[in-house]
C-alpha cells in the first residue's frame, strides 16, 4: 500500500518555518494554526479542534475527558477496526461489542437502550463508528447522550470528508491511508469548546497553564512536522477531493448497475472515503483476488471478521451478532489507495462479475502504485 502525501516542494515552506521557529512540538505554531484551519474547514469557530498524535489516542482521551466510571463497559459496534476497542481499554473501560444495523453497518441509537439494558455489566460509554466513512446522524447521538447520560464519542476515523460535527466529540484520523493524511495524526472536534480544552490538557501530561498535572493524562501531541504535512494537504484539498470523488464515481459507474454487487449507501454520490466496500451475492473473492494479483493489484483483509474476533479482544463481552454474521457472509471489503489507478481496478472488477462462481469470504482490496 503506497498512499500519496504532499510532495517535498509543497512541504518546503512549512519546514522552513519550523527551522525559523525552532519549535518542534508542544502546541507549536503550525499545530495551532492547523487546528484553526480544520475548524474553518468544518465551518466552526476557533477553539473547537484539538490535534492529537493519532486517532486511537484521540478516542481514548475523548472518552476520558467525559469521565465514565472506571471499568464500566464501552458499547461499540463489533463491526469496526480493532483500534476502537484498544482506545476504550486505554481509557480504562471494557469493550462491549454490539450488533449493527444491516443497512448502515452502524449502531442504531434508537435500539441501543435495549442492548444496554441487557448488558452483562454497567455501561459507562458508547462509541458509535462511521463505517468506512459513511455519515452518521450526529444529532441523533446528541439526543441519545442527553437521554442516557452516558459518555459518547464518535469514531470518525475515516470520516474527514463526510463528518458533520456536533457537540458530541468526534475523532478523525489523519493517517496516511485516509483521504487527508499527515502520515500519523488525528484530531478531536466538537462544537463544545470545553471538550477541546480538556482534550488538549489530557494530551499534554495533564498540564493546563502550569507544571502541575490536573488529571491522569497522556503524551499525545501532534508534532510540528506532522502539522506541516497537514497544512500542505489542506492547501491542495480541493484538488484532492475531486480526485477521490472521480475515483468513487469510477467504481459506482463500473459496478453500481450490476445486480450482483452492492455498495455502501451514498458512496460516490454524497460522500467519499479511501475505502470502497462491495457486497457480492455469490462466491467469488478468491478468484477475483487471484486475478487482481496477476494485474499487480494487491488485496488483503481489512476489518477481518470484526473487532471482537482478535485474540486480544476475545475475552471481552459481546451481544448476539446475527446481523454481522450475515453481513460478513456476503461482503468483500475493498480498499483502493492509488488514485491514478482506481478506475482501472473498478473496470477489472466489473469484468469479473459475469463469471459464474463467487465466494462468501470477506477480504479487503487496496491498490498499490506498482504499475
């Protein structure tokens, strides 16, 4: 997998500013101005974004600042990346894996109260996930938080383009594989400015205006070098977004009319991400994987069988997961990275569809730059 970040020429002005300031971390000028630019990107005021070293730590901190009871359950979808579970453990909570809605692949806030009532222990927090960047109704989660009194954090790791921020904190990844990346990094965003202040404090050893730690905390600051990449990426975001949209449209045009394949709701129409998820009605993944490999298109599993299906998470409690099992039985998870070659892999996939045999195995496609 070979993502494409801003070139050295694009980075040069920002790197020179680091040389001039000799500030490399600890909320340096580039990190602070990046927060302001990210807030502006979402139409928010300054003081609503806190950058972090990565989204996993961002999720842990965003949970911690809401002070859920230590050792309580953090309800989350079983259909997510394992980092969601790791973040709740780092925050002192216990992951509790819940089944997902078969249409959105996400938690349903209206049905979650019943799951919480059946939980094997008290639930102190909830972590909804935007699956592969699919938008969530943030207002519905704000209403859930008000009604339940529980801590809520949105895992929007893949949602830079599709997120509509609200008071409930959302955490976006800036990993190199995302539509806008800094190599490593992330940010917490909320219209509640007090969230940003608390996240900043807990990302800096608990310091807030003094050298006295105010709370249990982390070292999770974004360096000036990663912030420099973020600035350069934002400089070219308009063009980058068009490329991602063209790539998503290529998949939809090549595959969307087939009655043998389904795509996530709105992908390539109302939102885009670096992941294209396809569902097949009949078995084919092994043959398609082999055919793509022959054409130098690498494939691999992405979320695997879900966050609950790892040795590290096997002991954590889970609800019944019949919807997820059905989802895994028919979806081949596809990831494409090389913008210039996406339409090529889309056309190749379409050429494979008429063949008679398909497989129920789940796998993840991503495109390399080897041409």
